[in-house]
C-alpha cells in the first residue's frame, strides 16, 4: 500500500498544476466557433420530460438573464469543459449559483448556512463551481443596477472568500475540517450593514417558522373528512392512480437505503396523500412528487419530496463517477458536501426504470433576496457563499493541494472575476437568444408561473 503524500508534497502538487493552467489563465472566456446553440442544448434536456410543464420552464428562464443562468447549468457545463482545467478534483455541486445557497435545519434542529441543491453534483475540477458562483454574482449584480466596478468587486470578493477559507482549512486536521460548519447564529456578527442585518434577522425568523405544521396549513386541506394536498395546476396537482400505486409500491425500496434507526423512525408514519409538483427552474419538467405522511396523528405531518434524478450535466464532459444510479449520486453528493445532512435522504428506481431520490421537503429553510441587495449587502452575502463553497470542497478534495494552487495573492481572484464579467456578457446574449426563440415560436413559454 502506498503511503499517503505529506503536506509538503500536496502543496507542491497544487503548485505544479499552475504549469498546466496558470491562475491568470482563468480570466479567459472566448466562446469557441463550435459552441453549440444554447437553446439547442436546453432542448436536448427536454427529451423525456413532461411536455405540459416545458412552457413553465422556458417562461421562468426567459424572465431575466439571472433566471436563464439558473436554468442553464448544461450550457455552462459545456462552456467550462471547453477550457483547460487545473485537474484538482473535488465533489462539485455542479450548479453553485447564488440562489443554491441558503439556510436549512440540521438533524439537531440547528439552522445552518450551506448548499441546498445537489441535482448536478459530480466529481470534477474545483474551479468549475467557483466560476459558476462568480458568474452568478456578476449577473445578479448587473440586474440590481450596480456599476461595473461594484459588479467586479462582488465577483472578486466571492472568489477571495473561497481562496482564504481554503487556505485557512488546509493546515487543519481531518476531523476539524469534516465538522466545519456555518451556524446561522454566526451570520449576524459578520454583517456590518444595518439593512442586511435586518434582512438576515428576518430570514432567520422565517426559516424557523417553516415547519411541517406550517406547511400542513399551507399545502393541504380537509376534503370529506380526509387530509389532502391542495391542487394548484400546473404547479401542484393530484397524482394519478397509477403514480400513487407505484409510489406506494416503491416506498420499501427507498426505505431500504436508509440506516436502521431511520427506517424505524420512518415506519412510525403512514401514507396519506401524494401530488405531482413542478420545482425550480432548470428542473421543471422532470418528475417530482410531494408525499404527505402522518405520524402520531394528523397534526404530526412529514412531507417528503420524491424527485427524478437524471444524468448530471457534467457527466458528458468528465470521466465516469463512482455511482451508477443517478439517485445514489445525488444522495451521496449531498451527504459529502453538506455540513449536516437530511436524515430522510434516500434513493430508488421507479416505474420504467426511472431513478429518483427522496428528501424531506419542509425543514426550516430560507434563501436570500439577492434582487434587493445593495452593493455592500451583496458583497457580504457572496463572501458567505464563497466560504461555504470552500468548506464543502475541502471535505471532498485535496484542500492542501488546492490551497497550494490558489496561493496567498489575489491572482486567482482577479482572474475569475474577469471571467465572471465576460461570462455575464455571454449570459445576456444567451438569454436574448432564448427570448428570440420564444418570440419566433421555436419554444413555448408560459410567463409568470
């Protein structure tokens, strides 16, 4: 058995990667002449999605350049894959834009700040997540009307927070890094702006109120003496008899992917109702269901979300990952990246061989109102996102080598900020291309849903 490399060797490995891709080279964004049409990339994803929901997807993406970026992870994955990369691999989120960070509840009921979306998670070069985060910062800042100097500063601060956090974690012990987390109560001391402080306090309050009981009143009603999920077509509709029967049947397969004590906990609940749900932006059209379970009585609800897991948008551009089952890939990626995981995370194969994963729907959680942030507030927020991203990467990749690659100067920060501004330009062009396709009737969009 080969002895593991020591810290000095790992630092050297990171510095050697600069010869393959100098840090300054990350500034470049020059689209290839063979770059595929972005609408064509999106339409390829439509295959085998629910056709009646596709207009919702395109309506949401056409709303703004930032909404387009959110739904266009496949477009950006192809763009990143066309560039040289560091070769320093981590478990990528795969879709690390600003709104995929937020508050959620740990199993111990503590509020944490972290990633909250893992549909595209896959092993790959660490900088792909950093570049997607920085690009989303630039697009959001421009939509907020910030001047270009402030747009650049926000993007650079997100990258700087990533770099400094990775360097802070590099010399620490393995268990210390594994248990690193960002407690929500630690957010307020980091916020200097009075306005953002009020926003964070409000977000914490709302997150703590978002419980299963609160969801029971919002998402369900009593019909003929029986509790049912409220219908709100096309976003939330009763599942058909065949879907309901299939979900009941495969419940045991999902249950088997949980640990023994969690299976025992789940067994205390009974199946009440199920509905089909449209979620997100890029995910709209994939199959997703909301299941209502009841524990001790009807006032003890548990909402589980069953979401179709497809190939990550990164898979066609990277070597094969360790998981054959897409649902297993999502669950394993979330468990690796999040500081504290959902106790009901599991996966199984559904009808027609489709892969799904299960998770708790209504844990206390909250996300930032990025659209309402001033330049100072946005900088404070993106620093948190950069910090959380580095913490996640440090668990799954060689943090010592990555820190060695990044170095103690701002060379990497400035380069990725340059990339972010250029890619924000590209996103505006791609968004306009989608809007033109909608106007020409090439794709149908249902605005405002």
